[in-house]
């Protein structure tokens, strides 16, 4: 296709092809991510109705830029459409579909360069959240136990909130029965599908054991949605930056605290499943549970967050 004909050619797809692609993309992913795929599917179909052309994609781009203010939101919709066009190019053996991705770039803007993150998370913030949970007159004792244990686990492990929300009771039972106590995160529980080990800090042993109690193995360990709703209503201010405490701030605190205490090597990245998508990680690095635990405890063993 030459540079002039791309403005004139109209390619097609069927609604079934689009529906099938959506079903393929959202299988085995978290509902929060699937929600954006469904939004992109709906917007794309309403803008094109089965026709891929310069006109239809301009219409799509205009609608997305008008409806959403965030560059991240633009990127999520455009990424879905670009992936679908790539899919159509491969299944129909017609690589002209890929040429149309040129019309789906985000607008170029000058962005402020920030040397340091403006969101500083302090141990005082975590302690304050725990205190507010303990003193809340609206929470049951079982909810307080659940929420405090969640806060402590995320603070000492640096896991993504979505990962924490998928963990089961049986995984913690197994981890606590081992020496050293190390939790195994399954691939389907991790954002980037990476199985990894999470050392259980000594501070966590008692609250995790109490929270497990006599619960069934297959139960989810934590009431993630309940804690998210409570934090949304409580609106607990941060001590060193603007805004309210969010559950994802604990991962940021783990990262910042690790920098402070010198826990900077590959073990930290492995525990967090962070920055580990290169060929070097996929093909060469290997970790033993006891090694991960010992290296973690060397730096983190003396970090104590009061919760009683």
C-alpha cells in the first residue's frame, strides 16, 4: 500500500471477530483490567461498525480524546485497538491492517520532568492507618483483624494490591509450616505471570496465624474489597505529602524503605516482581526460597512496625 492509498482503502472485520478477540484478551486476567478491554471494545465498535479506514479511526481517536482526560486512559483504548488490528493482520494474512495503527498515536505533549517522586510514604503513615482501624467504631473485630493483617503483609512484602487480593488461605498455611517461612506466589496471581517467593517477616507470623484460624483452604486470605472501601471512606491524610493513604502506597513504601536500608539487589526485585521482564530474568536468573529469605532478613529483619 503506498502513502496515498491508505487514506482511501477500507478494510473490514466482523462483530464476531471483535467479540472473539475480546473474549481471548480478558480470559484469566483481573476484572479491573478486563473492564478497560470491554470499554475499548464498545468504543471501537461504535466508531467503526466493522470498517477500518482513516475516517473511522479518526472518529474513534476524536471520541477517546474528548471522553477521557487521562493519557493512561487514551493509551488503554488505543492499545486494545492496535492489538486487535495486529490480530486481524495475522489471522487474515493481510498486513495492511497494521498500517492503520499510525492513526492511533496519543497526542504529543511536553511533560514536566520530575527528579523525585512527590509521594513519600513514611512508616508513620502505616502506623496511623493501623491506629485508625483499631479505633474505628464501625468495624467488627474480625474486620479489624483482617485489615490490620493486610496492611502489615503489604508493608513487609511490597506485593501489588491485585496480587494480594488473589492469595488463598492454603498458601499461607503452607508458608507458615515451612522453615524458613516463604510464601509462593502462583503465576496466575501475579500481574506479569511470574511465580516468585515472598519471605514471611517474623512480625507477620502471629497476625497471619490468628487470621487463618480454622478457615477453609480455598478461601481468599484477605477481604481486599472491604479494606479498599473503608480506606475510601476514612480518607486518612499522608504525613509528608498531599492526598489520602491508598493501599498501593504500601508497595511504594516497601520500595522506598528498601532503598533506605540498602536492600537493592535482584532479590528485592524478585520479591516484588518488579522490573523482571528482561531476557536475563527469564532465561538466566534462579532463586532458592531459603536464599531469598536470608537475604531479605539480613536487611529487613530489624524493621518493626508496631501494631498492638
